[in-house]
C-alpha cells in the first residue's frame, strides 16, 4: 500500500492528548466494553473509544441496565461516555454522579440521534433547534463536570431537515458554553443514514468555530476516506461509526494513515477468523457465554462482508451459540482468501430518508427554552 501524508496533529481535549485524532462513535448495541477493547488493540490507546449512549435520567435513577452499561476495561483511559438528555437539571445531576463517582474521564453529549423514539421527545437531532434549551443543557453539563477536570464534547447533525439547519449555531453555542470539541455528523436527521454525508458542511463549521477542535463524521469507511475528509474540510479529526463494523482493525489503518506510515493491507480471512474469535471471547467475558455469543451473531455479516463464504457456513455462523461452536466454525473458513475490495463500501444501516417525528409545535419558536414533557430512560439509543 502507498504511504499517506501526515494528516492530522494530535488533539488536546481537556488534559487528554488524542493521538491520532480518531474517535470511535458510540453505537447502540455495538460499542460495549468488548468491542471497544478490540478496537483499542488494533488502534492507538490514546484515541477515543466512546461507550454506548447513556441517558441522564437513567443515571440519576440508577437504572440497573444502564449502570451495567457504564463498564470500562481495566486500563481503558480515557474512559469516554456519551450522555443524552433533554433537561438541564437531570443532565447536571447525571454529570455530577458520573464525575463524583469517577465513572468516566470524558463526557460526549448526544444531539445527533435521528430515531423517532428520541426526536419525538425533543431529544437527539431535534434539540439543537431550540437554541436556548440547547445552551442551557450544554452549560449544565460543563459546569457539573468542570470541578473534576472532566472535559465535555458535543456531537450533532446538520439539522432536522434541509429547511431547518442548526449546526452552525450549535457549534458556536457549544464552544461558547465550554465544550472542548464539537463533532458534526454531516447529515440531517431526515436523511438518517441514507445518501451521502455533506462534507462541505464540516468545512463550514470549521470556518465558523475557531476556538475548539472540529471533528468530522459520516462516510468514513476506509483510512483513505479519513485522509480525504481532513484534506477537503480542514477538520481536526474524524469520528468513525459504521465503517468499523466487523472491521475493528480499521483503527490500526487509521493510525498508520494519520502518522504518515504505510497503510496495512486488509487481513486475509484466516486473520478475520482470529479477530472474530477474539471478539467472541471478549463478549463472553463481559456478558457471559450464552448472551455474549448471541450478541456476536449480529456482527457476522459485517466480518464476512465480501468474502466468498458458502451459504451453509454463513448461516451456521449467524446462529452460533457457544464458544466451542464458534471455534469449530471459524476453523472451516478458508484462511488464505484475500481481503475483498468491496469491503471498503458502506456497511451497517442505511435505510431511506424519512420525515422527522417531533413534539407538537416544536418548530414554532426556536428560542423557546421550555423542557420537553418526558425524558427517555432507555440507554443505548
């Protein structure tokens, strides 16, 4: 593979040097402690690997499932948690609990989720439209985390839809209120994960927000994509989500690219099999063998994407239920099959654009700072 030019300088977020400037995006049901550890084993221990989304209300009420999700590996530093909420009061209380009990070293705030169960309550990508409420929530989290030296960052989308763009105001407000970096998923909520991300919006945000780092997110499916995003937009780093599904070694490729080193060739199927087995072991350690191996099933199609694996073996892997069975099945894969070119294509959910479900009257007054009626308890997105 060709050698890439040095792409980014390390980021400073609070006391943490993020080197290279790469962030694993939180993904529901994916970025648990097992998957994060796998990504860290391939990438840099000083990049950021963010856990699944945690709701502020669930932290305040100490929901048992949520408290289990706030699990970090031994030696995992900095511990990055994504926090979601629509109420400044519960956001502040959740942040106080997190830092007071030393549960995380970095808090990322979610204002980018496009799913209806979140936006219909005014959360996720719907919330930055309410500029004053958005300001109050960011301010509350920053103020609560600041005494412990825990930095707060903010992630958001371009807007609700093409007629209601919010990202430039959101970036300026977040920086004004003490966020130490902002990240833009360059799609509207209406796009969900469909179509192409508009990287030109990342460039415009970088021009508008000059006092904190700006990170880009959307359509980074290879190390070359990441280099191109930085070159085209001037962003300070990249956030990687769907591109690493079934491909945790992408973080090693990103590290090489951003340090100007040769980008490693993709692994042969035998190496993929070893990673798949390692993923299963880590999930079994975290969730127990039965639940952990069941959780692994959804990763199978991503790991095997593009490889000519027979239908019967593919089906058996998708129904695997024990570590011993997993070890036997991956042993049947042809270890010499080369990594397919098609594996750099989009992976994970894509779907179609859809109307964004909002609370009644949500668009009437962008300056209205009233807190929505209900805050979701459901962590994980």
